[in-house]
């Protein structure tokens, strides 16, 4: 079906453009395309994602989602099993007494044919701690990223992983997976954890949350890292490639 078509098209193409070295490796393996014909052009992060510093906005967030003064940990991705909310919530449950009474804000579709935020939260006794926001627009996301004590994105598989960049661009200290494309996007600006390791994820959360200085360091590194990924840069690389091929 479509994968056969994709393979045929890719094999005819003079160049295949993809968003990460990880995806380039997969294209080489799956489609048998020589690596030198695959060009990596990273995604950019939208300029809308910049830190919000307004205390009034924080007050509104707290009222809207009943967030305690202790703050909150943010998860974005929906209940699709690939986004790994089960491991995240199990890690929260194991480390709960050391997370400082923070709320857990879960963004994205709360229900999926193979998963449910609420059912999982209940199974770990976390229904009081969890806030399910559903899908949000960029402005709401930007606000949550900006005020999160910690952003956790333990996805099992990403070709790129935009939320990591968006969170960093807003100054959220970030934990993400040590697999697929995520280390490539995060660089040394996030804490990397194996996505199937509940204990390690719990420990990583506790480490970051209990160390204000470490959080500040990740905040700064994240802001710097996100500035390396712009759509302008992606557009320039793309047009240069077309010029080269049409030359």
C-alpha cells in the first residue's frame, strides 16, 4: 500500500529531506536509500513560544485548573500509548511524597483507543493530583510551559519531538527520552531517561524538583538550545538545497 508507494517515490527522488539524523537513519534502513541522498533539515520552533512572566497569567492558570501554590508538573501528548503517559504516571505515583504536593497537568486527548489519562491516574491512586486539559491552543500551551516547574516528555518514539523545543523556548526545565530523535533535539539542555524505566524517571523528577539551581541551569540551557532551531534557518537550508539541485 502506501509504504510501497513511499518507497518507490523515495527511491526516485534525488534527495530525501527529513527532520532529524535519527529519521535519516531510519529512511536509510527502511528504504535502502544511500545516506548521502538523505538531507537533514531540523524543524524550527514557532516564535510564539517565548516565556510568559506575568503573575496575573499564573493566577488565571491556577484558578482555571485548580493548581495549588506548590505548582505543577506538565505532560503533553495525549493518551496515545506511544506518548507514554502510563510510565510517567507510575513514576509520579512512586515518587509522589517527594514531588512537593505539585499538581500533574496532562495536556492532549485524554482518551485514546489504547489508553486513558483518567483510568491510568485512577489505577495509580492519582485522581486527586491529575488535571486533564484536553487539547489546547498555542497560547494556553505557552502559558503552561512558561510556569511549569518541570516538563516531562518520556515519549517512546519521535521523528523529531516538537514539544521539547516548545517547552525549552518557554523556559521549562525538561526531562525527555534517551531514545529515538529526542537526544538530538534536546542536546545537553534536558535530562535524558530511558522511556521504559519508571524508577529512573521518578528519580530524575525528584532530582530536578528538589534542586532550584539545577532547574535554573536547565531553564537557561533550554532557552539557548531552542534558539538554535528557527523556521527561517530551515527555510534557508531548504531553498539552498533546491538551488543546488536545480543548478
